[in-house]
C-alpha cells in the first residue's frame, strides 16, 4: 500500500489536473519530470513541456481523471487505477475507461508517470 504522503500527493495532483490548475499540478512534480504524452504519443520532460502538452490538449478535448484505487508494485512505484472520461469541448463524451497510471515518487515529488493497460 502506498504511503499516506504519496496518496495525498497524487490525490492533490489529480484534483488540480481536473480543475485545470496547471501550476498546482506542477508543484507536485520534480522539475525534470518524465511524463507520457498520452494524447499525441511519446513523452515530455520538464515542467514547461508538460504545461505546453496539457495546454494543447485542453484546446481540443476536456479530460477528467478520477483515482479509484492505489497499489504499490514490486519496485515500490505507486499504481493508481483511474476512471478516465474524455469529452469534446461541446460536452460530448468521447471516451470512458478505466486505466492504470504508474508513478515514481522521490523526495515527495512525482519524477515519472507511465500509462498502463487497464
């Protein structure tokens, strides 16, 4: 089971993401965070790259991601099962699925995130 601190960090990050508060989400991340670009493909590294990616994404789609369950894998990474809803900018639902996110957290900051199959 993840530590209370890790769970609290990730819950805050998801809440800030859903509120579109980019700066608040970035406060939970290491300055050189390694983040998946789940929308366009590939990965982005660093606060500015994550901010740019999300800014582009939110101009086209409106995702909402709610954490449902937290686990720790054999390497000590935190795995979060999430319910992901994606809407177009008119509010039409484009996607509704459960997937898993895997986080590497060091010194109280998110260093890396990966998207895993549901």
